[in-house]
C-alpha cells in the first residue's frame, strides 16, 4: 500500500493507464499538483518500479512516462478506486439533494 500512498500517486497511475504521457500532459491533467510535487511523485513511482521514464536525446529534452509491467498490476486496484469514487459522488449528490 505504501507504493501508492502519496497524495497524487494513484492519480498519476490512473492517467498513465490510458498510455504513455509526457510531464506537461500529466501536469495539465492535474492542475492542483505543483510541478515540484509531480516530479517528486513521479520519481518515487519510478524508484518503486511502478513507472518507467524514457528520455529522448533531443533538444529540447523529451521525456515520457509509462507504466511498467509491475505498474500494470495496479490497474484493477485503481479501477476499483475509481468505481468506489463514482459511487461515493453519486451518494453525496443524492444526499445533498435530500438535505
């Protein structure tokens, strides 16, 4: 559980489930996450073997992030979290309408 315990790690994994992403693409999808925090969370996920970072030798530098095979094993966990979140939001919306 520690591997995805960071505030943004599950969100990063969720976005990478759709495919390879560049840093700026992830940043745009997570505007409330600072660049520094995103970089830190990406680094931790990389160290834990959940994601891989590919740097292309071009100028300007092109960097892409993707899930490793180990990271792909988290897909059912992240999908279950998404399903639970959707149900929670529906319940909260219904509760607000009742109140």
